[in-house]
C-alpha cells in the first residue's frame, strides 16, 4: 500500500498501525537475503511505537497523513539509542544519544521507524556496494546496483518493503537510486529541511528528503518533514498553463536510447496536459558540474580528515576519493565556490521564462554490480560520473528536484525523469509530477518477486 492508501485503511479501521508495522517487518525479513537493504532492524521498538499510535487513533488523536506509517531511515541519519553507522567500519558500533531533526519531525508526524537502511560508505558514492555491510541489490534485477548513496532506502521502497524512507543527497544520492529502483525521490531546496543530525559529506551541498512509491506520497512526506500542511495529497491541481522548459543541450546529450525515448514521451505527456512546453538554452552546465565535484571532494575530505590515518578501515573507492580531496589546493576550492556564485546568478534568470524544467534523471539505467564503466552510444563513461552528470547541477544551485519513473527499458529496468523548479517551489515539481504520474499510469508496476 501507498502512504495515502494505508492512511485511508487506518481511518476506516480496516487495518491497525501494529498490523502495518508487522507487515513491513515481515517484508524486511523476507527481502533482506535478496536486497540487503537494511543494516539495523528495530522490530521490538517499532511494534511498541505502533501500539501507542493505535491508542492515539482510538482516542481520536490523529497526527495527519503519516500517522502509523512504517518508514525507514538512511543509516547516515542519527537515531537516538539506535546504531548509526554511516556505512563505515569506523562507526560500526556508534549509538547516538539524540535524534536528527528530521527524525524528530517525522516522529511528531506519527511515523514508525522499522530500521536503518544500507548505503554507500560515508554517502560518498553511487553504487551502494558497501565493503563493510555488504552490497545493496536492485529489486528490479539483483545483479545490478540500486544507485547511491541512498541505495538501501530506494531498494526498500522500490521493492514495497516500506512506503517511505529517508535519503540524503549531495550530488544526486536521493534521485539517482530513485531513478534506478523505480521510486520517487525529492531533493528539496537547499536548507529547507534541516540536515542537523545527519552525517555530513559536503557542508554546502548536502540535502535530506523522502524516497517514496508515488509523488503524492512524496508530498505527504515532505510536508510532514517540514511539520506543516502543504498541498492536498489526493487532489492535485492541473499543471495547465505552466511554462515547461526542456533543455536543448547537455541534459539530452549522450543518453542511452531507451532513456531518451522514455523521457521524450514524458515531455510529450506533460505538454498534452495543457502546459506551454518549449526548448530552452541553459548557461554552462559543464562548469557547474566541475565546480560541484571540486567542492564535494574538498568538503568530504575535510569532514573525514581526522580519521584518514585509519586507512584499513575505509573501502578502497572511498579512501581514494578522500585522498583526492586532500590534494586539492585551497585556491581551487575557493575558485569553485566563486564560479558557483557567478553561475547561480546566470542560471536564476531561467525562472523569468519557465516555471519547471524537465530532463532525464540519469543518462542510463542501473549498471551491473562491479562494472566500472557503462556504454552510452559509441562511448564508455565512468559509472559514477555518468550517474551524477544530470543530478549534481541542482545540488550546486540548491534548487528543488524530483525524480519519478517515466518508463522501462527492454530489460525491465526503470527510467527516471527529473523535474526542477525555482527555490522554494516544491509545490511546482509536485504538481507537475503528480499529474505526469497519473497520465503515465506506471505506479501499479512492481518488481517481480517483491
């Protein structure tokens, strides 16, 4: 069930919070051998929490759309009294004494956490092939990566284990796994949701947000995280009249043919909803990506510098990235931040002409586990660079971005389309996303065996 379906069933007394939680815990247990989506499961605490929430409903106390909904938290988000590893050997037994602010907000909204999800070590990668806790597998094809770094969250949601899980996003780590796992991922405006209590990676790039099965569930989760009411989840106004921009370069360059076809169909579908869709030319996206990579490398190495003498406790790929960051001169970091500021001013002018941008989330579908490169047309590209190429720009700019499924490859792998709006206009991407989701009618499709 989706969040909204479960909410209706709860209020109609067709199901209880305890029953929803038991079902989620059963799915965790049954899927763990195939997906390895969880590092820690909190069954006993979850059932006690669910029973308390059932008692609240019986007294007429309703916390809103998320009341009694089983969720999971990415294991880079602090949870009081529950192990938080950030996917690294260094924090293998780390038990925080406080919750992250996002956890507190979701607790107030009435969610039931069933555990902590597996991830790419330190959130510093896109495969979720974790050397300490084992690799996370993609529910649509377990020989493939789920994306990262929030791979466990996206795999759990994509497989229907839980209807929502939290994710973090520094260069695409909510949207990439959502795209690869057939889920919906929302990266809100930078700073709109608090990252306090989240293990940092890039101080000026980090975001936190929800991964869900549907856009309406993403809306309910986002507004629950904010602790306020937002759009009415079930009734989304038509996007007719909105100005839709389709980038004429970069974002549609070097795509797998199946991705191009699915996203072009999504663009046509949005246009058919009465929007004013047109191609638009953007400023220098390559320069934006270059500055973003430099900033992330430098900031990540700063975060983890005091632990880098423990080389044997890091995975090889993550340690190599941390070493690269240490070699970057301060002048390069400062220049990257200067370029970022200049480009942000140039990019902001796009909102004078359009209300929403539409483009692919990733240029390819999920790669095979262990593959270092992917073939795109006649060229081969590094898996990490290819996966982040179309998502990183919006971490640098801090704009809200939503990924949702828009089709499938011949091999049955999901394809994601990315919607982007001006700062603090999450309502626009959610409005367009919900209408597109309805028109495409893909939400009933689930990975076989889950």
